[in-house]
C-alpha cells in the first residue's frame, strides 16, 4: 500500500506516514518498494510482533498530554503535584506497555477479518 493511500485512510499527510513507516522499516517490520506498483508491505511474522514492539519502534511517542512542566521548580505546590503525578503516570505507563505487550499483530489481523466478515454490504476499511 502506498504512503498516499495510507495517509488517506488515516486522514493525515503522506509525509507523516513515510516518517512513521521508516521507523517500522528500520526494525524490520515493513518493507518498501519504490516506483509504479510499489508501496509498503509487512515483512514480519504477525504472531511475533506486539503493539509494544511497534510503540517502541516508533521511538515511544508520548502517551499523555499531561505531566510535569518542569523538573526543577521553586514552587513547593508544583513540586508536590509533580511528585504525585510522576508516580501515577509511571504506573499507568507500565500497565499500558504490559497490555500492549500482550496484543500481537496476529490478534489484530484476526479481529479485523472477523469484523470484515460480519459486515453486510459495501465495506470501507477506514473513514
């Protein structure tokens, strides 16, 4: 599938797709072919790759839009809030990664095909 087709399906820019897919290619999860008929294809065994692997291959993007504004602060209130939030966010991130480590691409593939088979009438993959 081309970067342009993926970008249309994901409602984003092809440059964003190429950047993300480049990270996956570096880890051997996808392969790209240039030119007419080219595009991205999976190059890994789906049962051996988890969502955690993908997350880490994408350089572990930030999970939360909240967090410490600064580590070094003069404000004791901010320091107390930072301390409390750091602990909670670390726990949540650990749980998130543990869950992602249990979900294989094979499981997603099977779920997709089950949902596709259950659909009646015309089907589009994404918006």
